[in-house]
């Protein structure tokens, strides 16, 4: 008990440390905004003071010496208070006032210039400074919110990891308790062995074995969930640290530059104009004016920014990075790519690479546009007529009072163009900051995954480590008895009541599949899947099958089935009578108030609907958390699901109200934990972020691991026939000829098999072979025929296979193999003696094979294929028509949707 309390205190200590760090971060971000606000006030005050200085200078030209001395003394006192900032503008002020004390005489033209042209330019600069600061502040607040969002997601991932690790520790404790119970029972049975019958002892032993097996399975499952939660926590941790580094080391400087945009340039132009007038009037003061010019040209925006950062180091310094805090007893402190999650991590790594390349390219393009826009904006500021060149000043003084109307119109037009350019510039600044920040986060995850995968590959390729069989699980089809009700285009409440399933099997199966394979898939739910595959999956569900037991199913098609299911519900998931009430909630401005009002309406729904809604929106919220990789923000998901979930009886206004529906569904996704009751309030199934294959529908298979070599059982080997010649491209691959008999063990990837050819083991390309129906070696040796087996995939029922089609298929394979095997070679099914078959018949059979392959697989670009494409059939075994029309399409077919293994590929010739 004391140990449990100690673990709890340490766990709370880790959470308290995170909370304290988050609190300091929020306070620091608030201080940054306050400092930037104070800086804009300083700049506006500087511009105001300078404008006032020039105006008063023009007014007191008649009083040269006395009035000018008083003026310099006044502003000298004010400047001393500003020197603490250490900015280059303050240095200009100091030189300016020093030279002003030396100016005892002034010209009337100088007074006119100071009172009109220069003060007008400073007024515009003041307006620009205020407007630019406001927009910079908006961008800064948005970037701070993004940083807080990343850190909050990291904290949520940490809590999830702690919960799963606690479950893992509990499961391990139960396993140890069962082991102790088994030891006590064994000792007791030995002592009382004479008093118990053999049947009682065996029954007791079997019960204990079942208990141990159950506890072992629970420990393995909890360990897998803990590993996934830890990986997610580490990835979010890396992303948070990367985002924080990016913000403090780059974004802050960019925001300060945006606040100072054009400020120094405006001051420089005003002062240069002032200097030009002074050079024409007072040549005797050339030495002093050169000093002032040097001070003006030394205006340094970057230097002022660095000085500001150094002076307010406490507010702008980079905080300590977030450290990984493992849960009590957890020794793993890095992303783990062990066998059960390695494929998932490799898939995510490939998707991250693709996404990172796209984001990097986008960031580079935005950066180029940003630089060009900045140049145009600064040029526009420099070309303003409020800062005329020295040659124009004399001509301006001779113009009549009403002769500058055209000039004012030109200035107004330039000002409008400048503001339009500013709007576009800040749009690009925001895009650049967001895109570059996203690139940093993705790069952090990419590097972490790459390191984990490289370590796993190094361990797997270590010659000192031998291979053994390790138990993993593959999902089996559900029993048909669970699918005895209509699934699509039905009333969901009636279905739940009649089937007894609180989460309809379509929803549960599709969500589980996407959770395991598609959370990081780019464009999930947005990119449409193959309508043919969608219909195929739907029909399989209606027949009571489990079509998603194959991990190679097309993700977009599975997502399409989920949307199709909710779109076909009648009535929809949200009842018709709640449509108007929910739309009224969309008019509420506050997010929390809107969520509470939606909750009040949703709480009146029937209990079965609430359980399904809670499950669905928790899943959609989880999908949106990976928007950096899958590009599916909550609003994008709302656009995909809104029309299916929430619709009214009147379809005429559906298009007009669609934006309101989308905003409403977006709120439900973001605030699902507020809107829908928790499991304690409403018992029932809840969505798990880190799912595994269901225990009830999993069967053990073996895969390669570390340890001593154990022979694979005969049931895990299948026979295949080579459909084409293949020459190995690496030592790991196998070469074979058309018609060779091959033995396959398991899938190495979606395009390669592990197998054997002529006694040599290696990799076999999937598209070059065809699995023999009924070729499972264990069944064949026992005399069994049966349906086709395809390794880890569920075989079809042999009783449902068409007899003529099966015979035609076997006859075709026998014919193909006959051209390459000797009559003395070992042939399956005991068919050693076969009569010769006409080559034209072989051509027709192969023609039908490729027609079906082409009908099942849509064509894609060749660059998307990872495995070698299947070549054309040999000219010796096919006619000229089949070799010219069919083989070219087969290599460009990308395997999408369901695997073709385990299904009949050969059809009788029409």
C-alpha cells in the first residue's frame, strides 16, 4: 500500500512539474505581448515627438537663437529618458539635438519644409506603425495559441500514456498473482495427490492453464497499448520542443521585425529630407551635418531588435525544453519500433516523409513570395510623395496654394496601394510562420521515427542474432451469427435494439481499421475511395462477413464506407426534430456557451444514440489531432461528415444552411468531451486512442524474432506457381522461371512474400506468382482439398466456390506448369500424369486471367509502385493478341482495396 501511495505521489509530481512549466510559459507569452505593446507606444511617442519638433522648428524660425535653444533643451530632457532602450533611433535623436544647439539661424524655406512636408510624412508613419503593430500582434497571438496547443496536446498524450502504463502494471501484477497461485496449487496437489482423483487434478491444472493464458494475453495487450501511448507521448514531446525552439529562436524575431516594418525607413527618409534642406541653407555647418547623417544611416533595425531582446532577456529567452518523464517503473525512454508496431511506424515514417517534403516546398515558395512582397512594400514606402527628393523642394515652394491637388490624389492612391500590399504581406507572414513551424514539428517527428526504425533494422540485421518464431495476432473474421441484421439504410436505434450491438459493427470495424492503419493517412475522409471497393465492403458487411480483416484494404474506401453508413441512416444520427434547435446553437458566439447549449439538446436523445455519437466524435477528435500529417483539421472533418450526420426534412435549404451545419459539427468535434457524457455518466463502449486487434477475433501466427531457430509448422506454408520469369535484383531476392513451384511462408510487405524456390529461401514478388487453391501443405498431406489459402488472410469457404470455375482454374495452372516442369517433378493434388493441352487454350485461359486482374485493379502511375511490376506472359505460352493487349496494363495496376489473394483469379472463357 505504501508503495502504491509513493508511485501516486511521484506521478502527481511529474504532472505538477508540467503544470508549473506550462504556467510559466503562459506568463512569459503574456509578458511578450505587453512588451511589444509598450514598444509601439515608444515608437509612436518618438514619431510624435519628432513631428512636434519639426513643426515647432518651423514656427519659431523668427526667433532663431533663443527659441531654438529652449527647444533643444526641452527635447534633450525627454531624450535622456529614452536612452535606456539603447536603440539606434535614440542615437539619431542625440546627434540631432547636439547639432540643433549649433544652429542659430534658419531659413524660411526650412521652416516651410518642417511644418508641411516632413510632419505629414511622420503622421503617415505614426499611422503605419500603429496599424502594423496591430497586425503583428494578431499574428503573434495566433502563434502563441499554436504553441500552447502543441504543449497541451503533449500534456494530454502524457496523461494517456500514464493511464495505459498503470493498466500494464496492474495486468503484470495480476499475472504474478496467478503464477503464485499456480505454485501454491502445484504444491498442494503434490501433498494431497493421494487424496484426489486424477480427473480432479487434471481439471484443476487446465483451469490454471486457462487462467495463466488469459493473464498472459492481457499483459501483452496492455504492454502494446502502453508502447503506442508512449510513442505518441514522445512524438508529441518532440513536436512541442521543436515548436517552442522555432517560436523563441525565429518567430519572435520575425514578429518584432514586422512591428518595426517601415518605421526605421520612415524616420530615415524624413531625416534625409531634413538634411537635404539644411545642406542647401547652411553650408557652414557641413561638419556637424555629416555627423548627423552618419547617425541617420546607422539606423539598424536588426541591432535595435537584438538590443530589445537582450534588455528583456527574461521575457524573450528560450525556456528549458520539456523532458521525458517515464511512468513509474518504465525503462523505455525512446520511440520503440518493436515488431508489433514497426510496420505502423514505417508507414507513418513514409507518410511523414511525403508530407514533410510537401510542406518544405510550400514553405520555400511562401518564403520567396514573402521576400518579393517585402521588397515591393518597402519600395512603396520609399516612393511616397511625402518624402520628396531635394531637387523637388524648391519647385514645391513656388507652387500656388491650390496647385497640389493632383499630388494629394497621387499620395492617397499610393497609400491605398501600400495598405493593400501590407495586407498581402501579413497574410504571407502568417502563412510562412505556420508552414515553417509545421515543418519543424514534422521534422522532429521524422528524425525520431527514422532513428527508431534504423535501430530496429540494425537489430534485425545483426548476424549474431538468430531468428525464431514469435507469436503475433492476426484478426479473424467475425462469426456470421453476429451479422443477422440489416446494416445500411436502416434505423440505427432499431438495429441496436435488435442486434444487441451498442456500436454498430460497421462503425466499430471501420473506426478500428482507421485507428490501426489510417490516422496519419493524408486526406482521410476527404479523398474519395474506389466506389467499387466501397460497394464491395458494404455488400460484405451485409452478408455477415468481416471484410476489414485484411490490413491491405484501401483506407479511403474504408473511410467512404463509414461515411456511406451514416449517410444512409433513416432517420439520420441526429433526429429530425432537433435540426432547428441545433442550428440555433450555431448563432451563439462563445465556444463554451455553445457547447453547453448543444449538450442540453443532445442529452434528450435516446441512450443508444448518445453512445454512438460519443464514440464517433471522440474518434473524429483523435483524427484531427494528427492534422499536421493527415491535413484534416476539425473543420475539414465537419465538411465531410456534416451533411451525413445532421440534416432536416426540407432538402431545399440544405445548401444554404451547410456552413452552419459544418460549424456546428466542428464544435462537436472540438468539444466532444463537454457535449457528450462520460462513461461514468453513461455506461457503454468508449473510443480508445490506441487500439489493438480485438482479442476475441484474433488468431496466433508466427513471425521472425530473436532466439534459436524453430521450424515453422506445416500449416503456415503454401504453394504458389510462378506466372512469369523473374531475375533477382539483390541477394535477398529469389530467381525463378515461369511455371516453377514455389513455397511461401508469410508476407514480408504488401508486395513481397517470404518463401522458398528450389530449396533456397528468400523474397518472392507478389505480382509474379499465383497462390494455388487448396495448397496449404498441412491439409494436402492429410489428404484435404478445400478452398484456397493465402497465408495470413482468411480463406473463402470452399463450398461457396463455383465447381466449374475451380476446375478451370486448376486446369489452367496445370497447363502453365506443364510447359516448365518435367513429368517427374512433384505436382500438387496427386496429378502426375496429365494429357497435353493445346497452346491456344492456354492463351485463352491466360487472357481471362489478366482480364479479371485488370477489372479488379484500377490503373495508376508506374511511379507509385514499390514492387516489380508483373511482365507480359511469355510468347511461347500466349497468342500475339494476348501479349499485345493485356500485359502492358498489368504492371501499372496498383493494389488498392482488398487483396486478391484467397479469391478466385481465373474465370472460364466466355
